[in-house]
């Protein structure tokens, strides 16, 4: 019996090694799909799928950006605060001109990401520590800017609304943005030297530094990408909600980390793929939607989300080959 | 400037940075308002210090063994709530009637306290098993448990608040004051703090904890059961979260699941300001106590200045970043002396 368990584990380890951990993500997604097909077939109505992927897409976009940072072995818990700050800055500019506001959103995202990256690489403070501090700073700054007021995204702001609520060929634009970005990042990670540098930095930063990788630059660029994506997500989210408050991004940091983890990205860095994150995002949104349709309510859904995260990471730990 | 250039004074300033910050805060507070040293205000500061400080000590202990615990905030409010409903269930089974009626709790306080501590310790134990036995990284495991515990709290309380005003003796631990100024919970906090400072600085306990955090592999090669010590720290942090929960519930005399959202981040921030390192094995609990005092004074002074809550968030964030950088600077200096190149 023991031998059998071992051989199953060995098989799982081999498969997951070959597929870069994607196997587990697919497995979990498949299990969820089968469960929902048997018990809650309503999930597969086209309208529902479209809505659910549109609603949860901002979380997915943030997670895709955050994946890059986690792959370099750092972490950024300030993405939620960056979302809030980006919309707060935009709220000031929206009345003058909408394109300028959208440009400001992107600029804020890149700027805050750059600030995080710069502080972390120059002072060598652990990123979790520093980004806890900057979370407070950004949240405070956002509230100071708009005096904690709500900004309504009304029908005047056509670009924002059409991006957040529109569809191309029946696919919601937020989902499309998420897909395109994930595939783009996956391409960069796999096919370019910069992508390799990200993996080297995450796996062993000392070795990477010694072989001439400019790890500071790699980290700063990853933080900037993560900031930019958080800001884009904020734009799409507030477009969907029709308003932006100073609570906009609260909780999205933890959601994004959970999604990345569900997709098989190791918090130690250097392990995982952005496609995995995409699968994690689909899994997470599908699960929440299933529980909502089965009328479990948010309370049970929160609990199960927690249990699920722990369980999945435990599974990943089982299938990873130990090098001890 | 000549004083600052002198190395001796510089060292003193660096070592006593938190005391200086506290002093500065007190002086600024005194200048800004004549009521700063009034009895009531002191009580408020000490109360804030006790609540956050207790959680910060819990967090620091876990950080010292190179792990992290993000459940303490939610554990501090869900465990009393669960305890009350557990008591209710027990009373119902033994035909003694209900102790929760219309949101009002009438159970005896000692039952609630005992169950609260038990449940909080159990949450700590769950964390410990997940992290040490199942090898789930602490950051993810505790986020997961945080979600789970929040959800359970909501399921059990159905999202409605509980009121404790009818419980006899409820106000003692959170509301009673010694000599009209010092809250009892602050004394409790000091006792806990002194106990752990003593344990960490002068006993085998501290040696084991610091070596486990400093370098887990070499510690286990030296014969220290590092897994056991990590589990132990998670359980202690759970217990301390439970004690905080008792104090907090007693002070507010009500429980609502959302009321401690984000407290774990504040605790983490205090630990950072106090110079505990996230990589484990570096830091001193004395500084955590000082840091919690400083943060309490800071928030009080900012309120005195007429800062709104979001201005306070901003300034607190700046201080966290500042202290993190200063602590890291001195650590970098140490590494430089050891000829270790930081990457």
C-alpha cells in the first residue's frame, strides 16, 4: 500500500515537473468543472460565464502583474493601495479631460511601482516590510487627495465605460485584457532574455548577480509592471462599479496573492508560470460563482476560499520534489 | 553638528532611537495641548498601547522563528464570538436555557474567557500544523486560515453583533483602572511583555527561538527540534491573540466580526518599527514594547493635531518605511563588517 502511494506521488511529481506545475492547476479546475456540471449546471449558461469572468477580471489582472514580482522572489502587498491611489489621482483629472485621466492612472501605477522597486533595491529592506509601509502611505495619500469622497463614473466618461462594460466578439473586454496580458507576459518569460533573468533572480539572486544579471533593474521593472497592471485593473473595476471610493482596492492585494498561489506560483520565487495564474484566476472566479449560484452565501464562500487556498498549496508541496 | 559626528553619541542615538522618538512624541504632545497629560488621555494611550502591543508581541515571537502569522487580528474577535456560541450550545444541551438572547449575552464571564483562550489556542495550533507538519508556507497558510476563520465567524454570528453589557463583571479587564489612570489591561500587557522578554533574553527558551529563526538548518543540526519550536511559537501567538480578544471584548462590550480587520497588519507594522526582522532571529522584544508605546503616542498626537484618520494612515505609513530603512541600515553595516556582499 505504502509503495503504491509512493509510486502515485512519484508519477504526480514527474508530470507536474514536466508541465511546470500547470498539471495541478488544470486538475483543480477540472474537478471544479465536473462538480459544477453535475450539481450546478446553471454555471455554464453563456450569460453567467460572461458576467462572472467580467466581474472577477480586475482581480485576475492584478494577479498577473503580481506574479512577475513574486517570480523575482519579492512580494508587493501594496497593489490594492496602488489601485485606490490611481483612481484617486484620476478623480481629480476626470473633469478636465478623460484621456488625460486615463494616462494619469497608468502613470500613477508605474510611478508607485517604480517607487516601491527603487526603495526595495536601494535600501535592501525586505519587500513585505516596505510594502506594508507604502500601503499605508498610498491609502492615506489617496484619501487626502479626494478628501475621502466618492467619484461617480457617469455616462459622460465614455471611454472608461465602454472599456469596462463593452465586449469584442462576445468576449468581455476586461477578460480580454487579462488574457492578452497573461499571454504577453508568458511570451516574455519564456522567450526573451529578460524573462530568463526574472527566473534566475527568483531562483538564486546571488548566483544571478554574480553571473552579471542586473537584478536591481529586473526587480524595478517587475514592480513597475505590477503597479501598471494594478492601475489598469482599478480603471476597469471602477468603470464596472460606476464609481470609485477610497475603499476601491482594499482586499485586492490578498485576493491577487491567493490567485497567484492557486495558479502554482511559489512565494519563494522562481517557480511558476503566468498561464498558471490565469488558470488560478478562472478557478477562483468559478468557485465563487458556483457557491453564489448554489446559494451558499458569502460567509460559506469565504470559509471555503480559505480552505481551498491552504489545500491547493499543500498539494503543490506534495508534488514538488524535495531537494533535501 | 559636531555632536552628531561623534561616534559615541551617534551610537547612543541609534540604540535609544525609540526612547528618543517616544520622548519627542510626549514633548510635542505637551506643547500642542494642555490636556495631553490629563488622566483620561493617558488612559487612552495606555489602552491603545496594550491592545496593539499584545498582538505585536504575538507577531514578533512568530517572526523571530522566521515565520509569519496573519490570523491574529481576526482570531482576536472570532474566538470570543465562537466561545459565546459554544457556551450557548452547552447550556442548551444541559437544559439550562439560552445564554444568547436577541444578541445579548448572559453567560458567566469565566466560561467565556476559558473557551476564548481555548479556541484561540486551537487556531494557533491549526496554523502550526499547517506550516510545520504540512509544509505550507506560513504566509499562504495563515492567509487561508484567516479567510476560513472569518467565514466561520460570520456563519456562527450570522453577521450580527453580540452585546456583552449583561455579562457580570465584563468591564473589569478592559475598563478597570488602577489609581484612576492606569488600565488593568496595560498591567496585563506589561506582565506578558516582561515574561517574554525575560524568557527570550535569559533562558534556554530564547536561545532556542533565536537559533531556530537565525538559521533553521544549522539549529536542527545542533539538535534543536526546530519544528517543535516553530509550532510552539504559533500556539503562543494564538493564545496571546485570545487574551487580546478578551481585553478587546471587555473594553467594547460587544463583538462584531469586522471590528479587528487589519489589526494583524498594524501588529506587523509595530514589529517592523521595533526592529524585528522578517527573516527571523534578529530583534528584541523590548523594542517591540517601545514601538507599540511609540505608535500609541503617535496616533494620539496626530489626533491632537486635528489630523483626520486618513492623514494618520499616511503619516504612520511614512514612519513604518522610515524605521524599516533605519533598522536595515544598521543591519547592512553589520554585514559589511563581516565582508558579506548584499545582493
